[in-house]
């Protein structure tokens, strides 16, 4: 099982701290960055090879990649996104060869404990498995899920009313080799229809086509998606407990 980390974004709401730094390199525990935590979690889950999709300020990650390889004992390949003004559906498409045989996908702005990756690896099922927080109180900004009784995801969207949602996708998933080619096709359909769409919109296309996407509850764990300075403050608290 390989790992894919999406780390091409700037984080406009985190300026000026991200003026020349991708938000994945924001420190959250001393000199430990968000990217460090993602790589540490993947290594702890037994992943040996990781592709990092870079874009905005890619040079900052390039300058650290050798140290990251040594620190976590990983084979790391940088995958370059040539359109950093497009959203992450296009970023994930760039990693299509890397996830072709199955991969753990981690958003490069999510701080969470390594138990999440281990839960996904231990879960049964094919297709795409979404790490899902079904415990925390949801907000309008959450990437919300609707599911059937068997955990099959029918809807993935931020626009869903909170009261209709089962839980929140936290930005970590397992892509099965059986669905990889279909995912690549769905990503192309997504970003060509609108480059501002998310890869979760491609997941929705797969969910519309059948029981291809499943929610995997992760239990009561501390995690945060870092979109703004308030989130970054929470990330510094969460990282100390990861």
C-alpha cells in the first residue's frame, strides 16, 4: 500500500504566514509541521512509499524532502501540479499512477492521530473508504456524508444540511486498486467541468454509479483541518496529543 499526500495548496486564509510557504509546512509542534504528521502517520501504518503532490512554493518542500526521507524511513516522490490555481481534484489526478495499485490518501492540511490510517487499513471492503467522524458537532463548512445503513455513502458535499448528515469526512481515505481507474476517469470529468471542484466531487460521481464509496467511523479522536489561523491554533493543541 502506497501513500499520497496532497500538498499543493497555499492557504489564502493563512496569509501572510503562507506568502512563500505551502500550508502543509506550517509548524504545529515545535519544528514538526502538518506534513511531518502526515508522513509520520503513514510510516507508522506500514506505508513505505509516498507520493507528495506539490504546487505552490514547491521549492520549500523540495528543500526538505531528503531530511523527510531519512526522518521517516520513506521513499518519497514529488509529483508536480502545474496548475496551482485549480482545486484539488486536479491535484489528485496528477497522482493517478501512484494510486493505481491502491493507496492511502491524506490531505496535506489535516492534523490527526495515526490511528486513523490504521483504522482504514483494518477496515473490510473495496472501493473508496472514507475516514469519517460521526461524533463531533458538524458545521456548514464540514465535508458532510449521507450513508445507508450499511455504511455505503450516497452523498458527499459541504452543502448538505447539518441535520441530514451522518458525519464528516476528515480528509483521509483508502483508495482500492479495484476503483482506481474509475476514480481517475471521475477526476477528469470533475476538473474539466469546473477546475474549482474538489476531489470529493469525483467521489460523488463514483457514489452515484453504485456502492463504491463507504464511510469508516474513526471514533472520538481529536483532529482538525487547517483552513485559517483559528484552525492553526487548534492544530497546535491537537498535534501535541498525536
